[in-house]
């Protein structure tokens, strides 16, 4: 905490007779400044002289809560940031298990996060409340969404809540979908997106085959990707007519951004060698056949966002070697990498690593840009990807200019 003093009037500033000013006092002031410069933390610079991404632990992992991830961030009306995320209660750091939705707020642009509170618990009959996404609409209303999985059958419900008091309280709305047999969810890429027109998008993936008989069938069922969209602030929802479809496990965990020309671009987790991309020219109602982005990687979450004040988009993914055989996820989930496109996703440049521990795991990504020109990139982190035991929620605070540098 920094104490503030009322400025004194010139008449109240007395210089004693015989005082050695500016000599002695100037020397003392100089020594004080030197000491402060020595002890205060200094920004770490990347090779190109720009401030390097700053890594922050949002929610540590413990035996009681071994995993936190799938974060989503929005700006509140008073300028603070609000983050929601899923946190496991008991169990392991692997997928599944009992989860709740928690939240934290930041009043310093995402450097520190406080006021942790348990926000949403699982509804009766459901295993968990998971995969939250939050968005403050232009009207000032805040929407919060999360998915629930039934205990006895592989059916999902996407719950929706509304806040009119800047996130202090949330009231339930009609669900986006209820007890869907297609195992519909957002996976690790949780987000709500508002377009220039006001339309709201909820990107999802789902299984397109017959109803799954048991929860264990969910793991390798092929998925397609698309969006639910709403033109009335979440009161009613429709789903895309033409969906993005891919072979193997399919098109997974879609992330969507609006391009400068109004089109939408969707990035996809795949088992095909890296992120694939799909476009929509009608605000999400139909999606093009996905194509390879040209960026190599294994099967892991991606995140795509428009960079504020530009016509560019940034894509976040794991820039690892694709391993068609012998690896659970077709490659490592490290490093965590960004790339920038200035032509709507056709080509990519400024490829940079935010983090690159060789055996670690960085996945379930989100990216939010602050008014101060910084990106808050959140991810689930694990020191070891194989046999994951602890998975805290981390964030990287990234200067927007850093995205345009080079390693």
C-alpha cells in the first residue's frame, strides 16, 4: 500500500538557514534513488529488448484441489477484471471428477488476483459444474455459462446465468441446451464472444453419431465443431447449420474471433498434425471445410483472438513436433506459442514462445486483452504432462507489442 500525502503549499516549504541545498540533500536523494533502483523488481527483457511475458500463478494446486483450469476473463464496469475457472474438489489432476466454478478479481490489470469465491456448484443429479465462460455485454449485463454432465447417462446441459449488478450476483436463465445426447460442450476452450452486430456466440464441439450408451464411450467419439448463437442477449439460442467436420477424433475445442472484414475465423484442436481453421461469412450460421493452418503441433487446445487496434489475429497453440504414433496426444503440449496473421489466417508470422519447459504441459487456453495493451493468457500448467499429478492455473501477462517481436 502506498501512502499519499497532500501536496504542501509553496509557503509551507521552509528551507532552514545554512542548509546545504541542493548539495547535501541532493546527494541523499540520489543515494535513496540508487538503493530503490537496486531493490525494486525490474522487468525481464526478451532478446529483442521488449518486456518478456510475466508468468503468474492464479490458483495453486493442492492435494484437496489438484487441478484448476478452463479460465475465462471479462472486464467489469468499474474497470476491474473478473476471471472464472473450474476447480477440482478431491480426485486427481486428470480429466473428469467433481468440479465447481470459482472466480477471482483483479484491480491491477491482471497482475494479482484476489477475492476467490465459490460461484457455482453442480446441480442435483450432475457430476460437476465445469468449463465456465464469462462475458460483459455492451449493455452492461454479464453472462456466465458452464456445462454439467449427468451422473447416470452421458448427457450434458449448458447452464446460463445473468448478472445485472456487475458480477456481484448471478440469476439463472433458460439453459442453452438441456440433457443433450451428443456430449456437447466447449471442452478446454471456454468462451463467449459478442460480434460487432451484438450477436453472441458460444463455440462448442459435439458427437454427431447415435446416442452414447455410457460415459466411457465419450473419450474417442468423433466430434464436429460449430457455435450456438443468440441475438437477444442469451434468451434464445440457435445452432449452426453447417458444422466443421474432420477425421479421427474430429474437430475439437473451437475458438472463434471476428476478422476486420466481418468474417469469423475458428481455430480447432485436432489429431491431424496441428491446428485447423474454418471460416464463416454469415456470423456463425455456416462454417467452411476446415483446412490445415500450416502450424505443426499435437492434439491440444488452441485460442484465437483479434488483437485490439489492429486487423490482425493471434493464435495460441503448442508448437511441438507431431507424433502420429506412440504419444497419447500426438505430441507434447509444450512450448506454449503465439503466432500473428495479418491476412485472415492464410499465413502466420512472429512465432514466439511464451513458455517452453521441455517436459511441461500448457493447455486449455484463453486470451483476454486489457485496455492497457496487454494480453492475459491463461492455461492449465503441469510440470510433467505424462502422469499429471498437480495442475495449477497459470497466467502469462504479455505486452501486446511483444507478440510482434521475434525469438
